[in-house]
């Protein structure tokens, strides 16, 4: 996840695709992933309301945000992101999910520029709130007054617990531990200016990227079924890799390295255009594999099968929703998202102050 985009992209690059293949490309063309992913795009009827409530929650929880940060927060449109991804969720659950997603982006922003020891401290703060949701229990290495990041985690998690079964709670905590583990690895690589190879990068992204929104708690034997695990993996890959394609321009301008397009150019000899095309082809293959494995799901009886059906539809909504949201948010293409979505051409942004990618 990387923040804010860009000057206005120009449609002129579509007339000169050959230039995008040069090592010194000034423009490139995005793959048409939206057309290859034909899932229905459905918006939650209370999505706009939840969007405003989530913005108000984050702003009130972070009174020290600058005017620029507040503007970026509103341009992010995290509430709309989850309104597409969880269009069937009850409104109260949608609000909690929206707060959580906005909080993740906030963590990404505040960890920008942190050293590895700082991200470890941030991890301990947040995980303390998740494990001890009833009240703050500082360890020897934590301050007596809980940090804001911990207070916010405790707030949304306390609201989530009553509607989350034991399995969902356990998997959420595990996912957050994976998230911070990945952030810590990325921070160490950034500190040493290292760019991971493709295999290491893919494994890392799979760790970072829900049954909660649907009000279901799948049994462990279903969650751990190889086909179910594969469907989750394809979804995670699609969301992560398409994000890398869409966010590449702002990331490279900030000196970021943690992006599949950059990895492909650094370790595999790709030009910019061929790297973008290759990453796009991986996304298409993941969509096709998702459909293939979905058709091969086993049966666990009528009750569980219905839960699985709703869960897989949720994965489908997350995939298509994230793609369309990438052009709605101002995070990657500024206010030109709809135009970029139509012509898929981008001029390469000039270098800015180096920063963190994700």
C-alpha cells in the first residue's frame, strides 16, 4: 500500500506502446484485469454511511493528523473498499471491517520510515490490544500509557469479538501476527536497500494480505482443506499483485522497492512494460485457477456447503471490489482513476523523496 498519486495521466501513451518496452520507458500500459474478471460488482446499500462513520472514527482517534493526512484519508475511501468486498454483511459488521481496513492503512502510513526495532514495538503494542481486549496490560518494555495504535485496535476488536466465533478470532490474530512479521521483514530489507527475489516476495505478500463479515465460523477442517486454502491463496495473490501493478507508479517515484514489478525488473531482466505484462498474466492465471478449483470443492453436507458457498462468493466480491476500488481511491491515480481505468495508460512519474512501498 502506497499513498497518493500523481499528476494527470495522459491517454497519449496508448499511441506509442513500443516506447513502453524501452529500458528508459516514459510511459506504460496497464493490463486489462477488470475485463478478465467478470464477477458482479455489488455495492453495500449503507456503504456511503459507513464510509463517513469510518472517517469520523479515524479522525477522532488520531487528533494529531495533519490537514494533508486528513485529506489523504478521505481520498482513500476505505469504507467504499469494504462496501464492495462485503456487500452482503450486516451494516454493523461492515462498519467494524471498514474501521479495521482504514486502521491497516493508517498503520502502513505511521510505520513509513520506521526502523525494524520500531515496527517490532508497534507490533507488540497492537497484539497486546488483541490478546488483552478487556484492558491494557503493559509488559516491561511497554509504556504505562497505551499508545494510540493500541487504543484503536482495542476499540474495533472489542466491537468485533461478540460477533466473531472462536475460530474466526484465532485466525484473525494469526493473520495480524503474519502481517507484522511481513512488515518487519520488509522494513529490514528497506533498511539495507535490498530487493527480494520473486519467490521470497510472493511468499511475503501471501502472509500480508473473512468469515466475520458473513457471520459464519467455518470449522478448521474446512478452512484447512487444500482446495479452500488454494482459493484463499489465489484471492490473496490477486489482491496483492493487482495492487502492485496499480501502485507501481507512485512507489517507484518514492524510491520504493517492495513491489512485484520492481522485483521482476531487478532480478528477471524485464523491461517496465514486460514486467507489468508478466504480473498481469500471473493475475489472469490466478483468476482462472480460482474458477477451476472452485468447481472442484468437496461437499461437507448441506449446512456447511451453504457456508462455504457464501464464503467463496465473499472471496469473489473481494477480488472484483479491490480491482475497481483501485481506480476509485485517490491513492494510486489521484483524481484521474476513471480515465486511467478507461485508457490504461500512464506516464512515469519523476522521482520523489524515497519512501516505503507496499
